[in-house]
C-alpha cells in the first residue's frame, strides 16, 4: 500500500509537468499566424519575468521593485555587447544574467537595514538610477534613442526569426519550463524553506539559525539572473532596446499579472499573465478602457480571493495542472516551516554553521 501511495504521489507530480511541456510544444501550431505567434512570445516573456519576480515578492515576501532594473540591465548588456563588441549573442545572454546578478548584490546592500515598504522604495529608486545611468552613457547606450540593429539568434543555418519567430518561441518555452522546474525544486529545498520561514516569522526563524542576509541575498541574485536572461530574450525578439524596459508600464502590468494569478504561485502567475495578455490584445482598440477593465478584473478577483486565481482554484478544489498552484512551501504554516528547518539535521547544522 505504501508503494502504491508513493507511485500515486510521483504520478501526481509528474503528470502536470508533462502536460505543461506538451502544451508549450503544441501552442504555436494551434495558434498559428504572425500576430498569434507574437502574442505567445509575449506570454513567455512576461511569464519568465513574472516568475523571476515571484521568487522575492512571493516566496520570500520582499517588496522588491528592482526586478525591472535587472530586466533592463540584461537587455542593455546584450544590446551593447552584440552591437559594440560583436560578441556572440549566446554568450551575451549568459553575460547578461551575470551582470544582472551582480547588480542585485548592489541593490541588496541597503535592504540589509530596511523592512517592509521601505525596501520597495529603495529598490524602485535603484531602478530609476539605472535609467539615468543609461541616459548618461550616450556613446555606449545610445541615450534616449536606445540601441538598434541587434543580430538575430541563429543555430547553424537556422534563423530564429524565420517562420514568424518560431525559433524565438521555442527558446522562450524552454527557458520558461526550465525556470519553473528549477524554482519548484528550489521551493522545496533548504533555501526555499528558510525563505518561507523568514517570510512568515523572521524573529522565530532567526532564533532557529536562519540567516536573513544570506538567504534573501541568494533569492535576490537568483531572481535577478533570470530577469537578466528575460531582458536579453526581449532584446533579441524586438531587435531594439530603449529605456522603456525600465519604465513604469512594465512594473504595473507585471504586478497586475502576479497579483491576479497569485503571488505565491508560479503556475497561478502564468495564468495571470495569459489573462492580462489576452485582455490587452482583445481591448487593444479600446483606449483607456483597456487598463480600466484589466484593473477592475484584478481588483475584483483580489477582493474575493486575496491569493488571486490560485486561491480561487484551491477553494474550488482544482485538480490536474491546477494542483501545481498549491506550492508546498507557500502552504506551509509559519511554525511548521520553521520546525522543518529545525528537524532537518543537515539543514540545522548547515544553518548553525553560518551563525
């Protein structure tokens, strides 16, 4: 009986991931055409950025508004390296992730002594400083004109722009699937459990040996690296980079997507991305009503279900893919998450050694 139960548990965890992979694979063939393909790429781009933000905003509970800065840093790093130095686009994408991660270390320094909304204010100021830095380096970044003429991604004779950007779609799909899988494993890891413990009760977690600075810095750096890759991906898809990547527009639309889907749920966040993207496309000719309707739907959902669409799925007892919307760490009560840190000998010894 125990073996049967373990097999069922493994199947319940595997089937949704297989369905997710199959859905990503068949989507560009079901929704064909240049416009539909571009919308799918936008869904992948926003999902990649929103999931990276959810690591700090959702899992760790940090009001981090510097994620847009990391996204823009990744985009500009790729643009400058590819157009000014002729570096390989694939290497530029890796360098963009590293540059964004280093920027996260700088952005995290003032966070060490701050809490709550003050973290949000400081990280937002960091994003604005990045804008002025880009504008001030006109010879390198193009200033307000941005950087144009980025090369297309290629593999051998295959150009990713061919067939209505089909290559770019599958690149985004692979990146999103890999990031979601990595973050799902991270949620159940020592780092994920310690972040949840800090989010739920920082004083109690600290008393059990969890170091806030180290754990939250790790979350900042990992999330920033993914955002840097997303910025690089955006630069190649559009073949142009401007200061709009640091803009308030990206910030507001991503927050709407995250809170609509559920900020402690990556699958819920992806659903939120799909809903907002589809609404924006359908209401593209509605002018101001586009933002009004999208905002109203988000507010109504949050009013009825503070955990977003993820909370709605849980209340209705969702199954299949929606079961992924209940992340193990997010559903762990505060005391239980800290007790899991205490009761794991290896984790307890590792954390105690850092004190």
